[in-house]
DNA sequence: ACCCAGGAAATTC
DNA sequence: GAATTTCATGGG
């Protein structure tokens, strides 16, 4: 992919063929990117705030060249050839053609593992709008505030010392005790995310499920979205319905080494076309 | 009042 | 062990 820096705009410019910001931010993989109403998206990642826009088949990433090279090129997974991956996925099954064509600009973000862990613990038995609200409340109540950036995602160290009563303000319900267990195990070093991200996949799943509130589905989400293990294939209520409707004779392994990307196309297509599901 | 939401733990059979 | 119930909260 070709990147150019536009000095006047103060932005990196890249082709939008395999990167649609609306599809990428609205497909349910992340919870802290927001549309400002004009089509521009703003998000906070780590201790950086970033804005993106799109016009004339170009994505504008408003940052300097150094941050783009150091942070955003990786975060948006721009070194991976999604055009080629979609070619492979389309061959697997006719429905994959429809799913890929429906939102061909989806990319899997390289989110922070800790943030993904807490976010997907919150996601269980919940809906996306409310998940976003709880995550944002967690940040404004317990995250550091930076001028010109906003509230950062709170650290494990900060959350580890809280009580369930302290967390009541974010109204996460029964998930509060899960958030605290995750915080304490990460802060104490009992679970080392850096280490888990490099483990063989079954061992990594096993480690993550040591945490209260992390079962098979949430572990799969942490691995896919927070550790970029693209072979992972989270099966939530939507994906289970999609599998029995479109792929009754397939299993997750049939989607290959990029099953997680296939999953995201299927998930988004299914959620946007619920009438097709049985 | 009832059902569901990017599930998992606790309980019961 | 497999099937069912419970767990907070908000929206339709």
C-alpha cells in the first residue's frame, strides 16, 4: 500500500480500496472510535488521539509522519495485504463473496491487549451501544486525563485496587467482579499479556480462561482483536446463527489461517442483514 | 410485563 | 457430564 504525506492537510493519505473507516469502526470490533456526525472518526489509542476522514476514495490520517510509521501503520494493519486475503476467502464459499463485497473495507485493528480484554469482558450478554457507554464511563471515571487527547483507558494497576462498590458508578452489573479479577491477575503478573500473545494458541486460550468472566468466546476476542491472532474465530450469538444459516457443513477451521478476518466479514454482514438468518 | 443483547458461572438434572 | 438458570442493566 502506498502512503503519502500531505503537508497542507497535515495528514497521511492512503488509498481507501481496502480500508473504509466507517466499515472498520462500525463493524463491532472496537468500542472507542466515534463518528463526529460529519463522517470523520476520532479515537483514543494508548496516549494518542487520532482523527480520520475519507473523501474521493482516499483516507486522511491526521498525524505526523513519525507517528504514522511508529503507531498507526501497525494499528490499522496496513502491512497486511487484505486484497489478497479477500481473494483467498472468496474461494472458500459463495457466501464469503457476498460478505466480502458487502464491507470490503473492514480491517482488523491491532488493539491493545489489556483494553481488548476488559472491553470484551464487558461485552458478554450485552449490546454494542451499551458496551461503548460502559467502556467510556470506565475511562472517564478511572482513566488519566490528557490535555488535547481526552481520557485514556485505565491501567490494570489503577483498577486492581478498586472494590465492586467503587466500580458501581459505571453500571457494568455482574461484570464488575470479572473486571476486578482480570485487573488483579494482570497487575500481579499472574497473567502476562505480552507472554500470552506469543503462546501456542491452545495454551493461550487456557491462560486467558483462568480469569473469571473469560470463557471461550471472550478469550477468542482477546486473542483476535488484542493479540492479532488472525486464526481465531469468536462464536457469539450472531456468528452461531450465521454458521447454521450459511455454513451448516463448515467449521471454523475451514476458513484457514485468516479465519478471524472471515469471521469479521460474516459477523458484520449478518448483523446488517438479520432478516436472512433463521 | 416480556424479551434480547458480540457469555460465563452456578446450579440442577 | 450435559442441560438449564442466574447474573445487572437498558432498550425495544
